[in-house]
C-alpha cells in the first residue's frame, strides 16, 4: 500500500521528468527538430504523454 509520502515523492519525480523532457524538446535546434519530426511548439504535449502516458 502506498503511503501519502510515497505518492508525493512519485508525483515530484514525475513532474521533474516532465519538466526536463519538455525543456529539452522546446530547446531543440530547428534543423534537428524538423529532421526527427518533432515540433518545439508541441513540447508540452509530447512530454506529458512521455511521462504520464497518453490520455484516453
């Protein structure tokens, strides 16, 4: 059974992963982003799906 502390810790770790992923995508150079088909404007959505999973 997860304690409240464990849930808060997991949420903090996930949020840190989300922010790091979002920042990396948002700061990709334009030529690299276009080469791999990732658009910096979609950084929040991509990071959210990568960390928390795709919403149903």
